[in-house]
């Protein structure tokens, strides 16, 4: 390990926004920066916050699984919630051209048809219909604007 190679520096980081086209088979290319950040990893595609889809690299998904298992142990009544959430989750792997397949059910759930907007959300990638993202961002922005100085100084 190099001196500057601390665990915090090795954390997965997805930043930025990219717009790509879904092909007729439901595949979309991952941006090169995202492929590089998660080199040689599979992903879990899940819908947690509708209408967006979340794409977790396997190294980050393991942490989500640990939190879900902990919740199930502490709150057994959450079982059906967890099952419902995981029922439509799928594992996807980029093909040789860096594309992932978004299954038809997930495309429908995410209102994805044509262009998709891929947004880096630090530990995961969110996949949005561009119009839905613009509408949601405009709606939520004013409420949280007051947190900017607290977060960024």
C-alpha cells in the first residue's frame, strides 16, 4: 500500500451527470468515468426512490446487504418491506462495450424510454428519465438550499 492510499481515498466515487441513449434491447452504456471507478465489478440494479433506479457496484451493495440484514434482526416486522424491495432487484454486468441491460420491468418502473440520465451519487449511480430528474430537482432544490453553507462552508 502506498503512503497516500488510505481506505478513505479508495472509496468508490461516482460524480457528474451523463445523458445516454437506450438501445432497442434496453442496453445503455456506462460513462467511462463510472466504468473506471468500478472496474471489473458487477452491479445491482434496484428501485429504492421512485422514479429513479439505483445502480450499486457489488463492493457497495455488500454494505447495503449488511444494513438490510441488521434491520431484519432488529425489526423482524420489516421482512415484507425488505422482500418487496429486493423482489425486483437484478444483478447486471457490463458487456465488452461497457453496456448494461436494464430489464423491461425496470425500464417501465423508471419511466425510461429513449434517453436516460446517469447521475453519480457518490457510492452509487442513479438512472433517471431526464425530464423526471429536471422536474424533481426543481421541486426539491429550494427546500434544501439553506443547507449549502452548512455542507460546503
